[in-house]
C-alpha cells in the first residue's frame, strides 16, 4: 500500500470517529472541500506537511499519535507517492 493511501485512510477513520462531516472538517481547517476530497480519493500525488498538521490539529491528534498506528510499520509500505 502507498503512504498517501494510508494517510487518507487514517484521516477518514479519525474524522468518522469524531463524528465530523467533511464540510465541517474543511470549514474548521479553513480548507476547500476540493482539497480534502483529493486527499480522500488519493487524487493528489502528495500531501503537504502543513495541510496534514492542520487536519491533525482540527482532529485533535498529535503527529506522534497519528503515525504511531501500526499500519505505518508495514515493511511493504511504499513511501513513493504515485
């Protein structure tokens, strides 16, 4: 699996756990719906660190907590964004 797919999957899991709608998340992150949709659908080749940190702040998750998920430890994880 690709890193950007894991990031997208994890963000969606957190969003749903917190019962936040996509538009609410985008509004709180001051981000366009199109930007978040491209992240959700893996349409972008990468995600800016600043964008990820903003989303994590809105989701009330630290970067350490986000990346401590065992899914990021997979030796088969492809960190090449395609």
